[in-house]
């Protein structure tokens, strides 16, 4: 099996999943070539068997003209079984060559189908995105294959290194510092929890605003801005609770990553978490923008006997039954092989839904 990937994302949960999936394919003997942006921090984490090429593929750049020609020549020479564009920008590079299976993988709701003109099958990571694509008028194949994350437990990072008391209630969160991620909500929640500390893993355009807000609320001394980390797991593992405050989150890879470290999660009722999380069973759910709800959730996890353990167990069970590495990798391999049987993209398929 040969697969050619195009991925022009930056740094985030979607990129971590991309690396996990590449490595999962490599373990199953899939030959892979990938084209990614230059200087990605996660490039060294890609399995050594994968051939990595780099290009910006930007508008008004020489790459914009030359890369499609290089890709067409590569397909003719290497003859991949599948050409796999990640997100709309990756889909634009998928050529019209009908011989390999041509896929796009979506982790968010598209606003247009125009970039998918050469695509045979759209792969969505949630049923909601798949329904949205169909409602937009997509007539070709749609598959739902969700994400997985590494289940490896890691040693927690030493809190003292970040000047955080060992006995403090520590909240962790991570992602790009953009408005829809809701980190300001967590800073406001922290102001209601004078005994707690907050570690924010990531970076982005809102960092200065978040620092200003923390200063205005007199909590800056209890917030740690950790920047982007190649491996955020030790920092998550060091926390008592993981928080995801997004107003829009199609899936929520970070929730899966927190569960894998046996850390309880408090999340908004955004699209993805509302699909696979059950309040009080595998996490706590609060309304979008509700900083008081987050503060109350943190207090429950800290003080309510048995609650943290219960939702940790529920999260691990959901991770194993709905988001297992083996099931996700096999679903993709079955899809790649389907071109040989002419069955690609027949129906919307979904992993088992979490128990209501």
C-alpha cells in the first residue's frame, strides 16, 4: 500500500493526530510520502520510514505554480494507491488523476465544496461534519473515521520547575490562543478559585490579551504561559484537571489526550464534546462562555468524593471503545483498499457512538 499525503497545517491537535496516523500506518507497513510546511516542530516525530518533502504552497509563490507539476510527476512515477489531502488546502493539491483513490480529510465544517472538485471521498472525523457536507450538496463518497491519540502514560512534569505548589489544584489547557478557544473564560474562572493555578500550553494572537486580562483580575501570578510544546503530555499529566473552553470544537483532540493521561476533563458543550462526552460519566460539561460553570466544575472535581476517579474511568473507557488506534488505522486501510473492489465512499460510516 502506498499513500501520498498533503498537509499544510501549522501546530495543534490536528497536527498531532496527523503524526499519530502516519506512524500508525508505518507500523502496518504502508509506504508513505508527505508534503508539509517547512520547519514544522512536529516533523521529527514522524516515523523515519516516511519520506517528508516541504513546501509552503502559498498564493503568489513559485511553489504555487511548481508544486502541482511536481506532484503530478510523482504520482506518475511512484503510483500511489491513495492521494490524501488534509483539510481544504491539502485538497486543492489533489490532481484530477483518476487512478489513485483521492481523499480529503476534514476536521472542521467546510464553508465551500469548491476545493474538493478532484476528490472521490470526503473523510470526516465526526458525524456532524459528515451531515453538514451532505447538506451542502456533496454527492460523492462520505466516510466518518474519528481520531485517536497515544494511550501511553508519561511521567508528570515537575511542578516546582514552573513555580507551582505541589499541593495546589492545577488546571491545564492547551491550543492556539485564538478567540474561539475560550482561554479568557478559564482566566475568569481562575479568579473564582483563589487556591488554583492554570497552565496554558500553546501560543497565538491572543496571548497579550490573556496576560492583560489575568493582570486585571489579579491572577497573573497563578497563570503559567508555557508556549508550544512538542510533547504536551507531561504538563497535562501534572494537572488535577484539564479544561477545554472552546465555543466551536468539531471534535476535541485535547480531550482525548487528557483522558489518555488519566486526567479528568471539564469542557464546554461544543459540537465534538457534546457528541462523545456524557456529563458526570466521562467528564463535566458546562455552557459555552460560562466561567462560573467552569469554576464550579473545578470545585466538584477537587472536593466531591469519587467524582474524579469516576470520570477518569469513563473517559478511558470511551477512549478505548470509540477512539482506539487499532480501529481507526484499520478503517483507513479498509478505505484505501476499497478502490480495488470499487466500494470506496459508499455510505456514511461512524465509529460506535458513546453510550447515551
